[in-house]
C-alpha cells in the first residue's frame, strides 16, 4: 500500500468512525454538535480524497477498495446511533433500507468485478444525489434540534426518506445494469 494524501484521508475517515459513535452517544449536551463536526469532516474528506486522487494522479487499488468501505461504515454507524437514540419506525425503516442497499450494492459490485464487468455497476448520478441527500439528512438528524425557526430534525427525517427512495431507485438502476450477468 502506498500512503499518499488520498489514502491518508480515507484512513483518517475510518479513524473518525468510533469517534462519531462516541460523540453522538455520550450524554453531554454539546456532543451532538461535536458529532455533526466529526460527520461533516468525514463527508468533506470523502469528497477531498477522491478529488486529490484524480488531481494528483494518485489513484490506487487500495484507495478504490477502502474509500467506499469507509463511506458505508460511517453512514451505517451514524444511522445505527440515530436509531439507538430515537427508537421507532420513523428512523429505523429508512435506515434499514439505506444500510441494506449499501450491503447489497457492495456485494453486487464485488460479484460483477469477479466477472470482469465492474464498469457496468459504476457509481451513477442517482447514487451521487442519493449520497448528498443522505449526508445532509444525517447531519440534520445528528444536530437534532431546531436552528432558530428551522426544524432541522424534522427536515432531516424528510430528507432521510428522500434518500431512502433514491436508494431504492439507484439500486434498481444497478440491478438493471447487471441483469444480463444475473440471469
């Protein structure tokens, strides 16, 4: 493994995963703000490591493998922590849809890569929009309170459902792209 800036940022994002869980779950009144900062830093490094890898021509097999794993782990930990703090179907249903899709699409990509057809399940624009909605929703939900007159938690719930719908839609696109190999 070559440790370059993009790979270092990905490893940093992985190191932030338990920090996020602890920040959000510890019973201090300011911990949700710290959790938002940690999650936001992870989201920024997700964008930045990809940008730097392309810009500096430092793409690597290690980065291509670890980057999506780091993203999925961070999102899964955030969603599980949110459901733990706010139990009930309103968050559990979209969280389970999102986490389930991430596992299924990861398995599909792995299987397609083994068949030499990974390009047919490359990241789509629908997947990118889903990720943006998902990240914004999680940030609002982690903050968990209104910002002046803006009910961020409630907006975060709505946006999480938007992300869940986009999750199902983008998964359908991936399955359709891989259908010949699946049949």
